[in-house]
């Protein structure tokens, strides 16, 4: 499985084609944080997972990004490139928030 993540000024699009595609509008994000991940203990393995509290796109690596959404849900994305994802998402999220004020 290979995930593709595209981050624009207004949204984040996550896809594992042809089985999964999700778009998150940056305005709906309440927080973003870098986290450590234990795939087996926290999500029961790899892939598209749900642990009862958070949805996870659990791929490679033990680092990830947790995204809080205004509907009360959270999404966790693990990746060997977690820091790059965090930086790009955080930068666009902050720009989006400041442009609305």
C-alpha cells in the first residue's frame, strides 16, 4: 500500500487508491501535533485503522502526525516523512487561519 498526501492552502487530501480517499478542509482543523506511534499496541497493526478514539492511516515508521478536526474526531497518519508532513500541514494551516482574521 502506498499513500499519497497532498497539502494545499485550503485542504489536505489523503489517498490510498483505489480503496481510500479523504479530504480535510484546513479550516476544520483544531490542532496538529507530532507524535510517536506504536502501530501494534495503539492500532492493532498497519493500514487504515480505527482504535475506538482515532482513525489511523498507519503506514511505515514510528512517528506520525495527529490532526484534530472540529467535529471532535482525530486522524493519525504515520510515515517515515512525518516531520515533512507536519511542517507542510502546519505552515498551510497557520496561513489559512491568519488569512481568515
